[in-house]
């Protein structure tokens, strides 16, 4: 019997219905929601917090702006941006993730159920959109980027923090850690090693830095660029909506 997180069946095979992959991803994040932030700390040895702080600094949220953190999950990135006085909204399809994150977060944060492919916001309303480690889980990357472009105001910015391709000298060690240690951590802490096997496979299949740049440009973003973080283990992709 195929594993319920069999990536070849649900991620790489285009013949699989998108709604099946959507259900798979919802199951994954419902399963790991209560311990998601703890697992991120263990998997990255806390470095993900530095990456997210960098994302929040780049967003530079200002009073009067609407900033949407897409696939914002437990709201950790949104909380970092809330100090600037902007209106910060978490948009995520997983109610379990958002419910797990509400405790201890700034009360001013707004929470909105929605997917990357269907953001429930009007055209030209968002000043800045961020997404951290969530874009690889959309069912259609092209559709999600076009949807982000739709809701951004002209000149609005899109900031995407995602795992990417590490530099060649460290890649063997990174792969060893990813495919052996992380599923064991998933079994021990999150009690769902299969979910973390899925998440690691989704990282491996995500476009590299240059390909992601091309995809963003094809979707219609301008001034597209990226910055590697921690030797390319993560990457901050940046683009703007044309005026």
C-alpha cells in the first residue's frame, strides 16, 4: 500500500488531482500544528528565527499599510511585523495552525482563512505580502504567484522566504541531516514522522534560486532578485508589482 505521504504520488505526478494534494497538505499541517514551532526550532537549531527576523526587517511594515503573511500558520512572522504599526493579517488554509498560534500573539493581528491560489481579498489592496516556508505547499505555484500579484497594490512588494539549494560543499551533510535526523525528530516530538518525510521531500523538489526567479518574472513580477541565507539552505526571494 502506498504511504499516505508518498510524494511521488501526490507531488510529482501531474495526473493526481489537485484536490487530493490539498487534502494531503491539510492533513499534514493539522497533524503537526500543536508542535510545529517547537519542531522548527529543533530542525533548524533555532536558525529559522533569524531567517524570519530578516524577512520581517525586509518587509519594513509601516503605519497605515496592510501587510499579509500568506500561509502564515501560527503567526510567528506576523508577530514580528506587528511592532511597526501596520495592519498585519495572517492568511492560512489551516484553522488548526492558526488556532495553535493565537495564544501569546499580539491581539491586533487579524486571522483569515484562505489559500494561496484563492486569497479572499480584493484587487490592489495589499502593500506588502510575505510568505515563509509555505509557497512550496501550494497546489499551483504559478496560480499562487498570480494571485499574490492580483491583491498587491501597484508597486507593492512580494517577499518569499523558502528553503532552497545549499552550496555544494555543505549539500551532502544537509541531505544527510534532512533525510535521517528530521523524520526521527518528527517521530519523537511531533509524533508524525510521515508528515515530516513529506515536508522534506517538498523541499527537495522545490525550484532552485534561479528557477524561482524565472517563475516569479514569468508571473509578472518586476525587480525580481534573491538573497541566499545560511549558504543557500534558505533563500529570500523579492519582487514587486508593476505600476
